[in-house]
C-alpha cells in the first residue's frame, strides 16, 4: 500500500479518491463537498493535495463517524 500511495500524484482528483476508497465517482464528489474536506478548486475542477487528503482521512478515522449515508 505504501508504494501505491507514493506513486500517486501530489494533487488528486475525484477519480483517484474513487480508486483509493473503492467508491463510486459520484460518492467521491460528494465527499469532496464536505465542509471538513481540504478541497482545492481550480475553475470548475476539484482537487486535493495527497498529503491533505490522507491527513483528512486519518482524522475521519479517529472521529469514528459516518461521513455520508
């Protein structure tokens, strides 16, 4: 898994999040719209830095909450 993470680009798209979390693309975009998510908007594009994404993900794990129903 560590090699997989290292091979990811520094800036992730919804497609990357979809693959990492094994979810639909629609659900990836819904997650990206959460207030707690470290979203980067570039025009209409939505991105997140790899480091911010994994920090955010670990924080969600500690909270032990349901993100989306």
